[in-house]
């Protein structure tokens, strides 16, 4: 997984990769002991938007950080090569050149570009030489209900086509039925099929019923070797939320404390405003620490978020807001 960090001058420099999570044997005692105090979690989540407030230059710096963590995404049935090429151009220059120059962030890019399998080749070609990885959704995305052997084969085809990151979807019924061995085996097979490509496990948290199920599914996927755990496909009726995020990142923290391996986190779906991105960044900083504020351990799954961040940065530089249509993604 390509990683970068922003220096004070705005240049992106490579950072040391974390050792990949090798997984571990399924520990059912640990999984069954996982709890989630829903009322306490919801109370904590309600306090998050008002707990931290950054202004002026500090806010601009945090918003630039958020851009570097975006998986710029297009997952529409009417995607075309032209749209993906324009999205790749936006990933390479996510904000107007004059604004980036004023901010001292000329080399700023997004964290990745995320597409369907059919658009991998187009994205890889458009991003050649940039170091920006291509992520592909896979395994019968978004429902994950195609024949199992085809889901596994799809991963291999996407890796062969050049995807460096694979966003897989789990079988929700394994969670709803408490069949943790089946979920573990599925995740392990998918991790193996990814080879050197990093795997993000999409839990589709809006369809798992309870926060306790979210906690248990997070642990099982990490035990089976997931490099990232991700909230949603963006296609569910409920996508990323702060309560779900609290549960998942605390599971990540527990896994790190027990195994020494850092797992990445990706909230996806419904994060469209710059102020929301700032809340998520502060949550990660508070709960996991600064190390997780790098592209190899945190991503936003988003498309419209970048447009709002660009508007806020333009306001910071010029004192004026521009119309949203001036910041189209593709």
C-alpha cells in the first residue's frame, strides 16, 4: 500500500510501511467476550463534534491532511473511461494549483482512487508514475452474494489487472447467525487471494444489527488477516456513523495491544462535509494516536467530500466561498 506523509513544505515523502497483519488463529473466547455499551457509545459520539475546534491555518492544515487520506471513489453503473480518467486527474491535483501554491502544498494528492474491476486498467494507466494506488471493490460488491468461487476469482483478476488494494465485502449472514468460524475462513481465503495487495474488509455495519456484532466481526476479520476494516459499501441505507467508528477503532486498539499489529480503518459512505472529516480525524487522534493519521492506516471512502474541502480551502485563502459546481469530481 503506497503511503506518504506531508512535510511542513507540503511535499509528500515515503513513510515506513507497517508490518502486514499476518492474522492469528481464531480466538472464540475473545470474540464472544466482545461487548459494546450502546448507550455509553452513543453518548460519547454525541460529544465528539463539539470537543475540538480548529480554526484558520490549523484548520487548513487538517483539511489538507484529510485530502491525503481520501480514497477518491466512483462506483456507478454508468462509469466510463473518461470519468475515471478525470477522477484520476483530480486525485493527482485535488485542489486548484494556485490554492495549493499559496498553502505550500503543491505535491498534495489523495490517498488512492477506488473503482470497479472493469475500470482498473484505465485508472492504473492514468495514475502511472504518481505513486497513487488503485483500489478495487471486489467479491460481488456490494451485496457479496455471488458464488463463492467467483468472488475469490474476482480478487485474483483485480490484482492481476493492477489493483494494489482490494475492498472485499463479507457475508453478512455469518455475523447475523454468529457463525464466526465461517467468517474467519472466508476472510482468510480472501486475504490469501489478494497476495501482496492489501485487503480492506467491508463489514456493511448498517446491516449487522447491533454494535456488539460490529465489534465481533471487526475482531474476526483482523484475526483472519485483514489489513483494514471498513464500515460500509456506501450502498446501504446506513453507512459510516460515529458510534460504529468508535466500536471499530476500539477493536483495532485492542487488537494492536494484544498482537502488536496495527490495522487500518476506513469509514465510508455519508461523509461529505469538511467539518465531518475534522471530527473523524480528531476521533482517530484521540482514540488511536497520530500514527493512525497516515494513509497506510486511515482512509476516507468518499467522492463528494473532496469538493467541500476544496471550497473551505478556497475560502481560507481568498475569504470567499465558490459555488459547489466549480469543484466537480469527474
